[in-house]
C-alpha cells in the first residue's frame, strides 16, 4: 500500500510525526509512506487551493516534501507530481486540536481529505481533541498514537467507501483523554455547538494601526446526542462519514415547490 500523508499544522508539527507512525503501521513492511505537507502552518484554510500562484517545493528527505501552499495543494502536488506511483490512501493530520462541530468547515486538515475524495482516493482526516485530561501530558497525542492505526485498518477493511459521484471520506476525532481512558469508537454525525462561530478580536498597535485577530469559542460544549463533540467530550473516538456534496435534499424538495418551472 502506498500512503500519502499531509496536515495543516506544517511539516514540523508533532502530530505529523504521530501520523507517520500510524501510516507506517498501516502500510506494512512492503508499503510506502510519502509525506507532502505545508512548509508553514495552514490552520483554518479549509479547502483552499493556490491556483493563482505557483507553490515552491522543497525536498527534505526521502519521500518527504514541504510545499509553500495549503493542505489541498499538498495533496495535488503529491498525487500529480511527487509520489512515484498510484496513491492508495490519503491520511491528513494528526491535527493539534479538534475538527468537530463547526470547526469542520474551517479545517485545512479536512480540506486535504476533501481533495483526496474529489480525486477519487480514500481519505481520512484525523484530529486530537485537547482538554484538561491530556493537554499537559508528555504526549498529548497519546490517544491518537495508540488507537489511530487500528482504526484506519478497520475503516479500510469494513467501512463503506462508495459513491457514484462524490466519494466518501472520514473525519476522525480522538477524545481529550489519555489512551487508557478511551471508551471506544462511535459512528456519529457532525455536531453543532451553536456558539462555535469564529470571531474577530481587534487590537491597536503602538503605531495606532488596528489589527484583527481571529479566534474561536469554547471547544468543550457538548453537542446533540449522536454527534461528534459530545462523543469526544465523553471519551469516545468519533468517526463521521462525509461527502463534498453540500446539498440539503429536504430543502431542495421544498424549494422545487416554490420554483416549479424547471423541467429536466
């Protein structure tokens, strides 16, 4: 198996080292792990692609490259230029912090998985929730490190991957607890914190110029039963199947009653 790994925290991020271990276990002795990751942190860029400017490539070692671009750019560079052969699986992460609830829509980690799915390649985004029980551990990625490879193998073997148009990809969030306290794995929907929107925080520099910092809200607010944040906060690894099709089918049926003129 040939696996391409990337992230949005950057080529030097500790979570990428964890992902390298996970990918090596999944690939096996006869497999290959290729790393193509952003040269600098790209958190919050979503599914951005830099199609109006070129992206510089730096080779840092065997099968290891840094791209001056987004996570989606890294996927495109990997499958289109850098990886020697067909990519069988794309793994993105392990993100420093959760990509559950509303965070999913902003995440560059998710953006890489989206690009993988659009290219027809199985893709899994993986993120490590932070909280009081793991943030000060020697290894805050303990849960992801211990449970990541087994979960990826289970998804590859047993989970659905089909789709005639937009392919499935998976969003995995490891809970904010040490590995020994993980309760298990939960198949859940994307949650809605309700107050998880991004906000601006204006500041004035000594020069008198105004700057804006962008920040989120509290991350531990439980979402509805059967959704990702609630499962994570309660100690479960969340797995959410996703597609790139954003259409609301129920609303579409109602809209056709309002706009009935179009006929196929």
